[in-house]
C-alpha cells in the first residue's frame, strides 16, 4: 500500500488575476504503515497537498499513484479511493448534519454501499474507538460540546475503515486535555491497525512526539523530509520559514552553546531527559 | 467548482473605471439601463454597442468575466427569443409548416436578446470594477435624502454590504463542506432528481448551521465595537468627487442626449 506523487503541481484559479501556485513540483512516496507529520506555515500548501491524496483536487500537472494505479485514469474508481483514504478536515464538526450522532457516523459506511446492519456495526465500532460516551449516541450532534462533536466527526471518517487516515489539524480549538486524548487515540489507532496516518499540525511538540517522519512544506514545495531528529536539526532554516523546533530542542541547543558536549538532536522530552541524564552521569554538566 | 461565480465579485485592476466614484458608476448604470429600454432603432443600438465596447476596453477586465453571468440566462434568452420570433404578427418573411417568422417578430426577438445580453454585461461591468464596500457606500450616499421619509437607508446599505461580503464566504464554505462529504463517499452527480436533491441535505444542513453561527458571531463582534446604526456615524474614507468623476458625468449625459435625439428622429 503506497501513495506516490510524481512531480505534482497545482495552480488555483489558473489564468486569472487570482492565480496562485499552491503546489510546485512535489514528488513524494508515502509508504504503508507510516506515521507522517506535515508542517509548514499558513499558506505553504499543506491543505492543498493532502486534498490531492484522495483525489478531491486534481493536479494541474503531474501524476499520483495509489498502489501503483494512476488515480487520474479514466476508469479509476475515485469514490472508492476516497473511502480508502479517509480525510478528517479542519474543524470536522462543521460537517455534521444528521438528526443523531449515530446516524451521522453511519453516513460514510452507507455511501460505501454497506447494508444498514453493517453500517450500524461500523458506526458502533468507530464511536467506541474514539471513546465517545454511549449515552450521547442518540443525541443531536448540534447539542454536543466542542470536543464531543470533534470525536463524532472523526468517528464518521473512521467508520469507513480507511487504510490511510489524513487529519488536518485535528487538535485545533480543543483544550489541552482534549488535544492529548485525541493524539493518544490517533497513536493507538496507528499502533493497533498499522494504518498509514498523516497528521497536519502547527504544533512542533506534537509532531516531534508522535510521528516517525516529518514533511516540511514551504511555498508549495517540499522543503525537508525526514525523521524528527534530522528535520529539527535545521533550526535556523525552519525559523526563517516561520516555523520553529520543539522547546526541548532549543534547550539542548542552548546547552550545546554553553560548551556542554550534547550529542544528537533531542526532539522529545523523553530523549532530552535521557541525554541530560547521560551527560550528568558522565560528569559533563559542570562547565 | 464554485469559484466560477462572478456575481458581486470584484476584479482588481488599475483602470479609470476602477478609480471612478461609485456614485458615478451607479448613475451611469441607471442611465445605461434606461437607455437600453428606450432605444429601439438599430442606430441607437450601434451607439450603445460602441459605448459598451469602449467601457469594456477601459475597464481592463477580461471579457470572459462579463460573459460568465450570461450562462445562467441562456435558457431565458432562448425562450424569449423563440416566442418573439414566432408569435409576433406582421408581414411574413419566412414560413415553415405552422411556424411563421415576421419582420416585426425578427426585430423584436433581436431587440429582446440584445437588451438582455447588454443588461447582464453592462451591470456586471459595474460590480466587477467596484468593490462591494464602495458600492454600498455609493448607494447610501445617493439615497441619503430618503431617510427623511423614514427609509432606513444606512441599515439597508449595511445589510447589503454584509450580504455581498457573505457571498464568497458562503461559496467557500459550501466548497469545504462538499469536499468533506465527498471524502465520506457522498455522490452529488449520479442518480435522478430525487436522489440528487436528497444528496444536498448533507451540504445544506451544515451550511445553514454555519451561516447562522457566522451571523451571530458577526452581530456580536459589531456590538462589541459599539455599532449602533447610522446615526452620527462618520466615514473613514468619505466619498469626494474628482475632476475625473465630473468628466464621467458629462460623458454619461452626452450619451443619454445622443440616444434621446436618435429616438426622437
């Protein structure tokens, strides 16, 4: 299972005064089971990029292959692709429309052509997966709290059991606990089902903590692509592009600047702690 | 897919038409509409066409932007054209079975179609070169005296500018919701009319919810900044006429005079 982007370029409103090149010659390979984070400042092309992955936007030039098949082929089943590559948009709670939460979650599976019984099973599983309290199953989605609405909306995508799950800033607008819960949930889904997860985020701490690979977008191009350690070693380049590195990485850089022989590029609290303990044991913390 | 709508959409460019005071453009559009319906002779339409082409060239707006509005009324044009063509009594010039085309019918059909096309192109020229804010400012200023008759001019202008401002927002919102539902496997294209109408529910419900939410947010934000209606409200950029506007008024009046003279002759 893989998605390959081959020199994809996308231009909004081509040929008018509003012309914007949102993607510029992007080539990427997204493999099975990866947990990928996409970062970039506002307007860098993140959202445009992910909308190509399930064929919602058609590239102006270039090709996209899903499991080796060209998704722009005439006989390619785009609707099928959209249910295999699940997409949770920013503020997904704005897409709720049914009379009850349960019916809303069933919308996706029903569109896949599943029977009512199967759709009910899927909805039940998806709602349990996101820890949605069962007493609210039959409530109107419009009466829920923000966090619960978000869970219901994510369940609506999960219920289609996609192989690839794309989440566009899923934690935006949630309180710290809601954010933690949601990210833990996403990590658990990645570990348990080994599905590919693509997380678009503005929080450097979150991507450093959760993902295995980071893609940095800048001005429609892929600027960096690698593990959190390699990506976050480019501190100045990231800052020039309106981004940052995790707080702990700044701390470790600061220690290095004061002459402490720090090794590697710690990006999470855990790895920073280990490095500091190692230095402490080696007696290297005294300058 | 919804980005194509140009109604009430401003096309940024640097032209004389863009720089004109909105009141001049409103006045010009009003005169233009009146003239369109007064004119009936080919020579008048020739003058109107020349004026329209000149203004289009001055505006620096691509011609395709003006004709986009036409696609919506193609059916109306065809029906109006056919009815005028075949149903008007007069001297027959062409007969085929029960269908007869008369000289007056031909003339009426041509006049009707030209009027409607020119109406759309001419008025969209105004909205393409004037921002919604300028437009409502102009309307409010021109209709200021009506408030003495109890007409809430400022409120109407404000409602209009908010409504115009919301068009692109709602278009974008619709696009977003459509995409979100398409990502959940929604299909808006296939099936009969009932199936397709039903498929709109997942778009319309969230759209209405968000429209109400936005409206209430906006009302709150306006009150938080002490908005209390038009009484005693001043403008950051009050409208003032320049020499260019005076020339434009003159040109419009000359245009009107020419058409009246031609109509009387």
